[in-house]
C-alpha cells in the first residue's frame, strides 16, 4: 500500500492555486500583447498560429515544454529503477530524432503550404474529403489517447502522493488549462510553456544535484558503489546488472517508445501548429535546439533518481523501510516521490507535485489548441459553415477548447475505471496512431502518392498492426486482456507493423495507377481574413479558398505573415486545374532562406539519428558493466547537459525576445508617466 507522502490539502492547494495563478498570468499577458505588441488573440490567425511570428527562443522553449511530459522525468526514473542505466539513454534517443524530423517537415511546409493552420488542411487540399476525414479521426485518436493517458498518469501520481481522490485530480488538472488556453490561444501556450519549462527545469536541476550530493548517496562514486552493493538482479540484463547497458527489456521498450513518440509528434496537430506559428528563420533552429535539449531530462533525471532508489530502498533511510517498491508502485511512477521524500523531505516532495502539474498542463494546453483548431477549421469551417467569419471561427475554437477539456477529463476517468495504465497506453498508442505517419510525410515530400493510396494505406496498416498485436498477445499470454496486451513483444511487433506497412502499401498502390501532384495546389490555402475589421460582428473570411488565387505582389516574409491576408488577392473562378497565375507569397530571398534551412534540417536529422540511435548507445550494448570511473563521467556529463538545457530553453528565449520585452517595459513606463501627469 502506497504511503501518503503529502496531505490532500497539499494536492488541492497546488492544483487549484497554480491553475488560478496561471489564469491570471495569461490574462495579464494577453492584455499586454494587445496593448503594447499589437498581438490580438481575438483574431483567428493570432489564436491558432500566433500570426506566424514566434521567434527561435520561444519556439525552442515551447517545443521542449510540449515534449517534457511527466513520462520524461517521473516515469523515466521509474523505468530506470526497473532496468538500469540503459533505459534513460534509449528514452532520450526516443525523444530527440522525432523533433529533428519535425524540423524538416516544418520547413518544407513553410515552402509548400505557407499559410496552413493545421496538418489536416493540406491533406484535404491534396486528396479531398475522404482522406481528410480519415486523418481527422487518426489525429483525434492520437490526441485523445496521448492527452488522456497523461492526465490519468498525473492524476494517479497525485493520488498516490496525497490521497486525493483520483476523479477529483482528473477533473481539476485540465480545468485551469481550459481557462487560460481559451483566452490566450496558441501564443498563451507558448508563454505558459516558457513559465512551465523554467519552473520545471529549476526543480529538476535541484532534485538531481540535491539527491546526488546527499550524504546517503555520496556523489556519483557513492551512487555507483551503493547500486553495486544492493546486488539487485535484473532479468534480461547482462549478468543481471543495473550498471550494464546490455539490457534487452530496455532496448525493446526504447523501440516501442520511438514509434509511439513519432506518432505523438507527427500525428499531433500541436507540433505542426508550433512550426506554422514560428517565423521562417526560427522553425529549424528552434526545433533542432529543442531536440538537443530534451535529451538531458530522461538521461539525468532517470539515471540519478532511478538508481538512487535502488541504492537506498534497503536501508533505514528509505521512507517505507523495510518494504521495497512493488511493481505496481513502480509502474505508477512512485519511484521519484519516494526518493525525494526519503532524502530531501516534504518540501522537495511538494516541489515534485508542482513539477507534475507543470508537465501535465503544458501538454494539455497544446493538445487543446490542436483539437480546437481541428474542430473549428477542419470540421466546422469545412463541412458546416464554409463562409464562417473570423469571429465565428474564433468562437468555435473557444468552444473546442472547453469541449476538449471536459471530454479529456471524462476519457481519463473512463481509462481509470477500465483498469488502463500509462504502461498499457505506451504499448497501445503506437499501434493505432502510427499508420498515418508515412502517408502524411509523403503528402508533403512525394508528388506521386495517389488519393487511393492515402485512403487505403493507413487503414490497411492499422488493420495489420492490430492483427499482429492481438494475435501475439494471445500467443505469449494465453488470452487477450488488459495484462497480455501490454506485453513488450506483441506491442513492439504490432507497432512496427502499423508504422512500416503503410509505406509499402502507399508506394505499391500509387505505382499501380500513377499520377503526379502539382505543388502549386497547396498555395491556394489562404489566411483567415476578416475584411471588415476585428471589431465587426459581420466579419467575413476567405478561409481555405477553393479557387485558384493570383498573388500579384510578392511581399517580405514579416509583412506578409503578420498581415491578415495578402493585400492584392483576386479570386479566379476558372477551373481548379488552372495554376498558371498561382504565385508563392514569399519573395525570392525568403525562398532561398527556406531552401537553405531545409538542407540544414535534413543533414541535422541524419546526424541526429546516427548519433542518438547508433554511435552513442550501440557500442555500449555489449557484455560489459560500467566501471566506477566511466559511471562517474557518465553522471557528470548528464548533470552538465541539464544546465546547458536550462540556458538553451530558459535564458536564450529571454535574450531572443529582449526587443519585445523592452517594448513592453517602455510602454508600461510611458503609461505610468501619463497616468501620473493626468492625476
């Protein structure tokens, strides 16, 4: 039975108090943006894609924050406890290369779909309604299971730590996020992502340093010696050692995680929206910096906290001595709370509660914007009211945020009473979410993928993946239930089938009846325009113009992206095949910049994969146990990487946004002087 490390009052106080605090912060930030920076979240372009004006620093911080789930900190420590030093590295490599790939796709989207708002828009433009609906469903399934499992995992952690009822935690966690996200839109999520990241990283750095330097641990050398002295035997590890990188369960889990995380990035509209919201020159460096920074979280936190639990759980300092952690407690993520309570006391445990709140709400806010955009643009504005005004579209977006928050709370409660765990979700989600990845990538990169291929490939891939998963669950487990469907091998083989088979299906089907797509079709996707002004209740909107457009004036990127619509746009009611008058909205210099960044992103992606998946971990996967000196260097580098991450995603965004900050400060001071003179 799990101990209550904190009181219920602590749980309610942190969740409700921080929700109110962030609502107030965002309300203030929205007003400041509107008054001093001319950024009005009452316009759809600002609400959904921040007028495509977000800089490198804030993009990096937002992407990092969206990817810093509680899995990457709390659960990486728990799984390191289970399998040893190999797990944090496989976890880190399972986070990094997806962001690097998204940088490639994001900059290609800047070139080919410069005014898209969601990834589903260009799927509809190319393939029509049937494919659009299929990918809406797949995106929503990915978002629902990703967000729902995160809320549930956080609620179960809060319950395990405080005794707070799991239903109350499940409802309250997303409630505050609904309020500030509905008010501030995607720019609010960028700003709160920055605050979340700052607080969370400060806590993680403190936890790692405080634990490793604690007298009961004795630094990296003391940790190494105590883990060896504990003499725990891990099935599947070389000689059963926690200090060997040769760990079969860790590498199998890492492979499943890589596939699942690919879906969480590429099949989640939130990551696409962040790339759409970034400036042209900020997309690639923002995403690539985040891909480097994110490695520190599971590597450092998992290594230090997970192994510290092994080092002290058989000693009197352990909070639950002489009882050791059960498998259920480990899978529920209670390793980190127990370590902090044992070594650092109640204050640090309360800090962990704050960290959990920060990690969950950051993820949930991005999911809310993504789903609300799907509801307002891809559903309402496409199939219900194609001529909806900007104001109406925005109202539907607000409704989408509220609806998604309420639905996710209910869905997480359903998962709770169905007996699903974060571990089960980790193996299930890749199977249902990955079949659309290759068809979506090919929609941007391969002109020969056909409509039939885009329809059949993900459906056939999903069917094959489910068949492999369920049949192997029955083969290895003797039955099909909640326990056998979270076995490693069925989950891995099912995920691999779901991920790779659609590529094969798509290529074969496309080549059977070849056709070629003209990329200029994507340039017909237009900005959401409010011709009558932001204050008009009868605002009209061009939205996704289904007719060819003639952009007769090319404009500089900043001007064109911050305007509500191109200034000289004329509709052409001719046939859709007439593309001669369609001109890219960016000037030649901007296009050269995009193409250069595209080459850089592609090269970096290849390097990232080679380093994080091949050159770093594979040479260590051998019959060898870490020596004391090697382990000491391993931990020190992880701690240094964590500090470099702090400077990358916290200090750099402040420097990068110094001009906007200075403008706000000057505006506030000027208003104060004016107010004093008036009085």
